[in-house]
């Protein structure tokens, strides 16, 4: 009880729980992107890959819920103990990125996972349009970049020196947005390259099969 009465210790405990959620989330996001990379290389959604996706999504959801709960508790704590700290632009930038992660998780659960479930046992490239494939790859890119951004911001300690906190917040969000744009562009280019290579390999296999069967000279 004495531990809870000490507000500084309570605040440190909340920050520790927030850190645990961040570490858990980036590990889950890295695992998700690893499975996604494996899917792009093989081109076939196996049941094992689908279950791996589902486990990664559950882990990310738990981590995001932990971030939101600790953030809201920490806001209440600061409002009562150090209200001046509520103007910290880094803190609100992390809240904004957490909101992006939450929306991205909704897309994963309602768009990517149903698409993957329908393609179990067959090619992911042959049954999806270019836009659908871009969406799946983009979801992975947003997840990875967002979690990395939260980790990076966790080590940032700004000294505003009279600067407007909203201006600093806007600058942080602008850098994050630019990182997302670059990541999405690279993922789109990479996705198209991987798809062309996959279809080329499939065409080579068909040609080899026809040649062995005597259909081609």
C-alpha cells in the first residue's frame, strides 16, 4: 500500500509497464514481418503460416492494449502530479503513433487475415489483385515502422528551450509520416519485384514440365 502511495514509484511502475508493452509489440511486429517475408518468398499460404499470422496479430493486439491502458493511466497520473508534463510533444507523438497502430491492427484483422484465410494451400499471388497484394505488404510495413518509431521516441528527451510544443509535435509527426511514405513506396516496389519473380519461376516450372513431357522442343 505504501508503494502505491508514493506517486513517483507509481509513475515509474506505469512507465515500466509501458516499456514492456513496447518491447512485446515490436517483437510481435518483427515476427509478423518475418512471416510475411516468408510468405512472399514461398508465395503459398500454408496453414502454419496462417496460424503464425494469427498468433502475431494477437500478440500485437495485447501489446497495443497495454500501451493504451498505461498511457491513459499515465495521463491521469500526470494531471494530478505534474500537469506541466502533459505538454510533452514526444508523449503525444507516441499516442498518435499508437492510434495508427490500432487502425492498422483493424485492417489486419478485417482485411489481411480474411484474405490469407481464403488462400490457404494456394498461391497468394495468383488469387489476389495487385491492389490487394499492395495492401497486405503495406500493412506489414506500417506495423514495423510504427513500432520502431515508438521505440526510437522512447529514447528521445527534448529540451524545448522556449519552442512551441505543438510545433515540435508537428515536426515529429511529419518525420514519422515521411518515414511511412518511404516505407510504403519501398514495400510497393519490393512487392511487385517479388511477384514478378514468383510468376517467372512458375512459368519456368511449367516450361520445364512441358519440355519433359515432350510438348516443347
